[in-house]
C-alpha cells in the first residue's frame, strides 16, 4: 500500500506551518511594540468594548485602501511603518483604521472619533510634507500620514478637526 505522505511532503507541511506561525508572531510583536495595540485598546471598534461606545456605528461613507502611515511613540520601536497595507474608512463621526489580509494578526480595527484627533503639518525625510495626528485618549502614540491622505480625512471630517501648521 503506498504512503499518502512521504518525507518530502512532511517537510513542506512543517515549513509552511512554521512560516505561518512566524508570520503571526512577527505581526503581533510589531503591533505591540510599535503602538498599534495601544491605539486599538484606547479606540476599539463599536461592539468590541461595550464600556466605550454607547451607540451603534454609523454607516461607512468613504474608503481608501492601500494607504500608509507611521506610528511613533507607542512602544519599544521608535517607529512602526505600515506602507501600503492600511485601509482608511470614514463615517460621519470617526476615522477607522485597519490592515488587510495577510497583515491582520495583532492588528484590531481602530475607531477614532474625529473630535479626538489633533493634527499638525510636519516635514519628514527629504522634505516631504506630512501630517502628525495625535489622539486624546492615547497621547503617547502619534500617527504620521502623507499630507494628501490627511487632507482627504480632514475634508470628510465635517469640520471636526483642522490641520494646523
């Protein structure tokens, strides 16, 4: 009777399992050491923390995918960069941040009311214009976004915050 799996198949299966476990571990470490976890704890999605949200979430009005941001001051890492893996969603009252598959492990969705965001324009590497978001409920974590993305958020925030100089 032939064997279903040979030694080569076992090695491949173990290698794939090890890679998945390693990927999961690394993403969780980045979230915890880079500040995403702190921000998600301060701003959970409605339904994830009944003590924070008393109403249901309003429908999503705008979505931008493949976005980027950099989190700073949130932990051990000086900066956690999320290049091209962020989905920005906006409803009538909040900015919702999430990562997309396969970058979700350790990265819960974040629901930040516009009124909790303070924004100021900054210069980053090579003089690129960016905006630094700071947050009322988690003052240690700051998010750096390119100016164009921050202006898009400001435009749809119904005057709840303005980008300062």
